[in-house]
C-alpha cells in the first residue's frame, strides 16, 4: 500500500516568510509525528498526534511553529516568520492506532526546507 | 544534552565482513531501543529493535546487543553487503506514557565496499 507522503519535497523560502509543509499518513494510522533533522544532527521530535487526543507539542522549538491535523488524517506543519536556523529536513511519520512494541514508526521521505 | 550518542559518524567495511555500529545512551528511563536505516532522499525505515528485558535480538543478518549496565547497544550486520550502505540511526523510547517519543542519535554512515 501507499506509504507516508510529504509535500513539497523541497522548499526554498526567504527569511521572514511563512511556510506550510504537508503530510499524508498511511491510511488507517491514527498516530502522526513530526520530526526535523538539521545538518549533522539526529532526528528531533517536534509534535505527536493520536486520534482525537490533545497533541503533544513539547518538541516545538518556538511559538513560530504550529501543526494541525484535520479529520484525523492529513497534517500541516506551519512555520511563521522563518529564520535561517529553521533550515532542515522535516520528516513526518505515522503508526497504527495502538502504540505497542516495537513502537515502529513509518517515515515519509521528508521536506527539505532552505531559508535564505 | 544528547541522550543518545552515536560517536562514529562513519564506518567503512569490506563486503562479507562484519559491521558493528555502536550507540550509547544516558537516560536510564529508556527501556526500548530501535535501529533505523536511511538511504539518501528517503525516510528512515525500521530495521530491528530490542526491549531492555533482553540482551540480544536477532533478525537474519542483523543482531542487536544491549548492555544495560553500560548503557550501550550495538548493531551487528553479518555478512555485510553493498546494499547495506546507508545511514543507521539508533533510537530510544522512554516507555510509560511517552513511549511514542523516540530520541535519535546523529547517525552513522556505513559504507560497504565490494
């Protein structure tokens, strides 16, 4: 079946502009995650959605970052007033309804964001 | 404050030999560990995992070893194949209510030479 898809694959934006990144999870997966990978770093947890529960936003680095998940499926990560340090690959992942061992998350190919 | 550390940014091995990738962690609350593999321009894919109640888990050519007292785990690939060339990420989960939250290392680039 179809995996996690993300769009756009690449985004170049000017400092100060807003950007929206989109994620389509695997059909039937109720859990959705956003991570980012800055150059030379590991994946950094940003936010987690599970069904209709309140999202875990503990990883969002600043109030310029926000995310929504509409209808329990598609998610949008929005970065307002982008800064150069926001340049990174933004990865989305999804997993089935029950969070059971081995907590496998299925990742999309990512969106490479470059802020000039 | 890196809680999951992969101290070798890269590793090069010959085809057919063993590849050993290492990972150290500092948070004693971590009780589940996973390895992910990532090819360029693709998302990471799950490879193998281990619970803290075990010290070894094997899946085909891949074996993960966990030493809880040393807070160290390693991934062994035997025999290594050129198609194994990728970045390998070690990840840990804290269990309990936040078991969905994975903490990743920076990754190790494995190159398997024919």
